[in-house]
C-alpha cells in the first residue's frame, strides 16, 4: 500500500480540507504512532495509528450533501461567537464529519454543498475548473446598459479582475427603486457578487445562490438538505477535468 502525505490522508478521511488539515498538523493537534507531528512531509497509510486531538482517525464513508442554507447561519462547522452554523442544521443521521465546500455569507441564502471528501472539495473550489454558480440579487436602483456590460465583460475589484459573467435583469420595481438581477459567475472570491454590484454603484439588498453547476434547490425548503445521488457526484467530478 502506497503511503501518502498526512494532510491528504486526513482530508480523504473526512477530518477537514487539506489546507485545514495542514493547520491542524502545524499546531500540534495530530499524532502519528503516538508521536506529535508538526511537519508537512510525513507520509502514512492505513497501518499507521493516527490521532486527531486524541481521537483515533478512522476512514469514513464519503458523504455528499446539498443544503438550502437559510440567512442568518454561518458557513462553518463551528463559530467562536456561538452563532448557528450550517452543520447545526444536520439531523442525527449525518454521522460523518462533513464541512462546507466554499462559503455563503451570513446574510446570503441558497445552495451549499457539504462533504467529508477533501479532494473532491478542493477540486471543485479550484478556479481552473470554472464551476458555474448562479445567484439572484435584489439590488438598489436600476442597472444601466453600460454597467451591465461592465459586469459581463469583467470588472476590476480589489486585488483582482473578475472573469466574464452572464447577467440578466429579471424585474424592476420603480416604487421601491430596486431590481432583481440574475448573475452567473464561476469564481468564488469572498463577497464577490456584492462587490461586483457595489463597483457599479448598486448595493445588494438580498442575495441567494440558486444553482451550482447543474444542481438546483428544486424540492428543498430553506434549512433542509438531501444527499447527492451517485450520478450527481459523478457529474460533479467531471467538472474537475
């Protein structure tokens, strides 16, 4: 059996993403064969005794979950301010140590994926795979044609320029001076959609992610979730190539 790096082994076992696993190793949370390991070069296999915070590491069955995240919930597995996190919404049937793929802001609702498959998560989050994400935004005011073209072409934000996106105005409300806009992007920078609209002078009042690749929220209500089918997982893995 070929040995692999400890952080990769941890990610594949569902402890956390590979990056988070590296942080756990560096901060002394992991033992290999009863010895604390803080270096990244250690390689292990199933014959090694691995403990994380004193708990033996056992490989978990891979789990893939699609959740309709409500507003007012943190995209994390724990919060230092004791606010509700997305894993609090999971029932007792989810025994695996799943964590979110990417993130949605505290005040953003919509489609969120969770898994304990670290390699799967890392691939989907990597920008080179161009996984499309569609959002519905309620914004202040009305988009001028020039601003819409800027959003579609790519707009310069702090530290980067966005790639091309697809933007469509769904409706306008002159009484409330607001618009409903659908926007599709394939990146995942923090607050990206909000920052894009801010850059053209329109504050986002409400935001929801309606789809992730071919996945939608069909059949789900806010706060609920379902397991992905084998076919859906297979299709998402094709996005990695």
